[in-house]
C-alpha cells in the first residue's frame, strides 16, 4: 500500500499529473516570478524611504514612514510632463508607422510572387543581422545633408520607409502570420469582386490583429527604451525620458547645487527609474488584455 501511494505521488495517474510534478511546476513558477518581481519590489520599497530609513540598517523592506519626497525631486529633475510628451511623440508615431508599413511588406512577401523576391527577403533579414553601428555613420551623414538632425523626422522617416528600429523582425512576424491565413479566403473574396486593397484592409488585417498588437507593443517598448539613436539624432532639444534618466545624476547636482543638505541618494535614483518605467507599464497592461482577446477571437489555422 505504501509503495502504491509513493508511486502515485511521484508518477500519478495516466490522465492527470502527479502531485510531485505539480510541486515542481509551482516551485519553478514561484522562483521565476520572484526573480522578475524582486527588482521592482526593491525599487518601490527604496523609493518611498527617507534618507534616514535608507541609512538605517534596521530598516529593510518596510520603511518607518512613507516618504514621497524622492518622487517630487525626481519629477522636477526629469521635467517629467514635457519630457513625457516628447517621449510619447518620438515613440508613438514611429511605432504606429513601423507597424503599418511592416504589415504591408510582410503581406506582400507572404501573398505575392514577384521578381527577385528571395533576394529582397534575404536583404530584409540582413538588415537585422548586420549591427546597427555598421551603418550608423553613413546614416548620420545622410541625415546631416538633408538637414534632418535634431529633428523628430530622423526617427519617423526610417520607420515610414520600413527601416525603423528592428523592422526586419516585424516583417518576419507579419510574413509568418499572413502565410497562416488560408489562400481560399482571398480567392473567395476575389471571386466576389473584391480588390487587393479591400482584401488586405477588410479581411486580412482583422485576422492579423494579434500580429499588429504584438508588433506595436514591441516597437513601442524598443523605441521608448532607445537611447543610442535618440542621443545621436535628436539631441538635447528632443531628449526623452531614457536620455534624461541617463544624465539624472548630473542634472540633479546642477539643480540642487545651492541646497547643501539635499544630496542624491538611492531612493531618488529609484524613484526616477520608476517614473520612467510607469508609462510603459500602463500601456503594456492595457494592450495585454487586447492581445489575449485578439488571439482567442482571430486565431486561424493554415492550409
């Protein structure tokens, strides 16, 4: 009886997993969740600590009292709302354009046969394989000759022509997704007299909602977190939140230089980091709900 019970604990039944396997799965999930949540919890805990709580070795996670002065100082140094407006413009517009343009390119590769198709597809893949640093100097010279430096068009125009940040990945996403849509759907629409634009916008785009949401979400996050291209092309006039965060220490010292008692500490740094992360967290949770619903409603199988 004991051996049978032990066997059921480790092996389980045929139709259901064993209790031991469930324990292993839950331990792994809790461990992975802790690894991801620990930095966020650490930032939240230390950002609401006063200077006294930070230097007090007796205070670990829960502060003696809630202190929001760190957020006020970080808010002022980041120049939050004007900087957030600039970040939204140089992030949202390229992300929308890149998602739309790469969907058209991916649809063309998936549904049409044309000359040099394989060669062009290889070139698209090469734009992702080749490091961005290789062609950044020629692009900088080109933008300088066209007077596009220190202008949002230095970010918007590449996205408009399918050469935005990691555009090749989104082309491949749409290419694979549109390939899964049965050809019979397009053929039936053609028999009914639908043109290519109607077929794309009225039939294929609604079916590809998960691909659009996924591409837009990743594009938005990558543009928002990009500092190298922004610092090179946009300059200080169009500095985003990430650029402000990178120079946060020097900006803080310059603004509070006259106040000798106000010194930058870990709590202020973490408060600034949380304020920078906040827009993406809000957008992610909003789009995540739509993404799950899109997968449930528009999932199709290919032929």
